[in-house]
């Protein structure tokens, strides 16, 4: 039987930035808002937060714990922040004992929980954690299965301060205003997303919606039809839809804004090809082969380098791509680079966590706790460090603020690493429950989602 790796976990979300120099702008913009998974442009960076020293905050002793609130249901989606509001999604099973199975294991099993669920969006006050509003998007039996490590609410919402967009896979795509009133909903059909070589296995969707200008863009690679779709943010009406021949995938697309005046590119991570599209029309501009059969990390960028990784063996590639390609930019077999490939590596890509670019260094975290640092411009290895104890491993993606990198582990610990060319573990802080979601950083606060609670850490 084919061996499996658990896949349907937290995926990344991105909000488009519509100006030159976005790589610099997104850092300052993220200081107050965190509008999608890993903040603007999926950078994961929010300097200027002035978070407590790593050894100073303690959840059990309530030191620098601003608040802790219960969140109903199960979800691997991450919190997003706009102004004084925190938004989260969840799927509430009618089974009181509904759960998921964290850890490093190879089962491809689907959950047996097909009971009636309620899919919700919540808005909380950022200062107090109190619920401002809760809206039900959909209620009924799930239209697809999920992996035993997943939930029925894997996709992180996105907001631009006018609308909140939530994607619940086969249960639909939804938009709400900032007061929680439904604006529109869209049924994308039953999305069968599972093992590429055993279609009877279903793992559930996880790719998150992104907002670019006045478009909501979703990537849907399934066992049947695969496509990227853009709809009008205000109305939900189709603007463009591009079908593609792809294997099921779980990554979120990113709109890349080159800082040297190039045209924006919508970059998608998938198995047959990594692709670049015109985000306004959906027209394909370039494609790159050589990826893994399973792809989950989101493309990220800084300056004129786009990083795309995936962790399924044997390929497990990391690509450093230069924007602006045309046609097939796949280098010849064995070539380390090409016309638009700055560098590439095999055997080093991450399976679930999206990499992090911070202060000129590319950081890559594996599920099993290997933490690598590379020169962004050249791909030269700076260090490779195993986090001990790795325990159940890592599914959440790294985030960074003010010279510190935060890694959330499935055993419930947050590892705090000093950024730079030498590995230094500053703290390992327990949160008391499994951490599958990536934290949000905004307004001097780190919002952390655990299995059952949402935490706010700050001064």
C-alpha cells in the first residue's frame, strides 16, 4: 500500500499589495493589521510589535496573557486582524467528542465524522477577546470527507477592512460585511481533494482565499476539475476562471509584486507545475515543473525573488524564482538554475509549514522539526538545526517580529528563535494545548489559536 503523510492542515492566506516596493511596505502595514494568514503578502513578518520578552510571558501563570477565550468547534484556520477586530472561523460538529489526531504519522485515513455541522465566522474585540458577532455561513452534513488530522475549517479567512471572506471548501465561499451581515455566497460544488494515487481517500480542502484589489481569488485543485477562480469582492460574480490539469493541492496562491517595476503575478504551488498568472485576467504567463506530488506551502517573495517549496519525497524542492518569466521556465535536467530560476534545492523543502523570509535569510521548517537557514540570494546553507524535542512535529508556519521567530508546535509549545546567522533558542513556552494554526501579529499583540482556545499575548 502507498505510504501517506497527513496533509490537510493549516494553509496560508495572502492579501494583495497594490504598489511598488511591497516587500518593504508589508512590514510596516502588518504592524496594525494582519488581513490574511501570515499577514500581507503571506510574509509572516510584522516588526514594531514590542512583544514581551520570550522568557517573560507564561500562559498558565497569566503573565502577559491579555486574554484567553473559548472557541467552539474545530478549525485549523488562523486568526486575522483588522483594526480592533479579530476574525476566526470554525466548524462545529453535532458530536460532542469531535476531534482530530495531531502528530507525525503516515495514515491517509479520513475522519468518520460526517454528522451535521455548523460553519461559523466570529468577530472578537482585539482588546478584550469578547465576541462582537457570530454568523453561521452553512449548516448541514459535510459534502466531503476530511483527513483525521484535519478539520472542516482549514482555510483562513481574509479581510480588506470592508469585507470578511471565508472559504469552507465544498460548503461554499462566503462574504460578510464588517458587522457580520451576509453579503454573498457561492457554491463551488463538491471539491474532492485527496491522495493523488488513491482517489478513494479524501483529505479535505485547505487552500485559503486571497483578496487582491477588488477580487477574491481561490485555488481549487481536485480529483476532478482543477481551476483558479476570481470573483468580484463586492458581488461574488465571476470575473475569470482558469481551468488547469493538476493533481489535488492544498497551497494558497500569492500575488507577487516585484519591487523593480514588474507586473504583478499570481503564483500558485501545485504538483504538475508551479505557475504564474496575470491576476487581472487569469491568463497563464509561465510554468515550472519539478515539484512534489503533494504541495501545501504558499509561495512567498521578497524583492525580486519568489520562494516556492514542497515536501513530498523524493523531490522535496525549494525554488528561488525570478518574476517575469514566459512559457515553460523549467531548467534542463540537473541544471541548478535557469533563465528565471535563481537557485533550487532538492530534499530540503517543507511539507506543511510555509517558509519565512526575514532580514535577508530564508528559514525553512520541516514537519519533524528541522529548522534550516539559507542565504536568500544564493541558497547557500547558513545552518541546519533540529528542534528538541520535536515531539508531534510542526504544521503551523513560522512568523517573525523584532528579531525573533516564533514556531508553534503540535505539542502546544511556542519555540522562540533569535533571527540571524547563528541559531539561538530564546525560549520554549507551553500554551497548554495543540497548536496547528499560525499566529497573527498585530497592534502589539500575538494572537495564538490552540485546539480549543484563542490567546492574546502582549504587554
